[in-house]
C-alpha cells in the first residue's frame, strides 16, 4: 500500500545539519510517511549524510523547483509535503494535514515561527502568517502541502530559479483556497542573522515587488544570491 504522505526535501550543501533534520522525521517515517531527499549537486556530501535517514535519496538539476518536481515524480504518496532542510515539522504534522484535507481543502501550509536570537523574529513570523492568510500565498518556509492530483493539474513547480513557491500558490488558488494551519513549523533564522535582519527583510520586499511588477525571476535571482 502506498504511503498517504510523502515529504520532499530539496537540499544543497546541507551536510552539517541534514542528519539532525532527517532524524527529527524518524517518528513520521515509523508511521508510514515517506521521506525523499533531492540533492542538487552538493559539494559537501549532503547525499551521503542523508543515506539511511530517508526512504530515497535522489539527484536532480540544481534549483528548488527542479529538485522538488523530481522528488514529486519519485514520491509514492497521495499527498506531497515540500519541506526545506532548515524547517522542522510539529509532531502532529501528518494529523493536521489529514484534518485539513478532510475539510475539503486540496492544499495548504502551516503557520511559521523563526528560530534565532533576534527579537524581531516573532514579529516577522507573525506578519508572514498574517500576509499568507490574507493573500492565499505561502512561502517555502511554511511547508506547503498539496494533493498529488492537484499538484499535477497545475503542472507542478514552474521552471524558474526564484519565487517558485509564490507561483505554485497562485496556480493552486485557481483550484481552491489553501488550508492555513495554525499549527506551526519552526524555520531557521540563519539567513537573516547572516545577512542582517532588516536588510534581508528589505531585500525580500523589493524582490517580491519587482516580481509582482513582472521582472523575470532570472534577473531577480542575482540579487537574492
């Protein structure tokens, strides 16, 4: 019997933390949840670090959209959950997803909290959750989940190097509204701490605005990196 839920985790040079991230998923695997790690040609042995801690470790062309689409093809589950390597699921994640789907939703996301030293992270997370609930658009940090049939119907993630999560949500909104789960995932604030909290916020607002105005993701990704 195929698993109900498949977790797809795209990774790139995450060997130092990947083992711990996958061990946290062991309880879900013991419940029959499938875990697929998709390596984007890491140079630090990420694929080896995942060996034995996931049901499948596969390779794909570098880029989250490409990697997550490849993981979706390999997945056996009826429901796909796209999880960043630095985001941790709550213990009841599978039950929360099942409950949302039984209520008639075909996709959704979790609320998020950000782990780190800055006092601003609580405010940032609250605004992210509020914006997402208002707009119906989720970010990858919020652990987007979707029924396989709906994912296939919208063509999966678009082949673009940035804002692939936003574009997927736009497509899925045409299928139906998201389930906005108040249950929280925890994501790392390491990018904000490394690059500066407020400068990172301003960068992301700028990129989102330019994307909304029609600037190509291929141009935006240079600023993001």
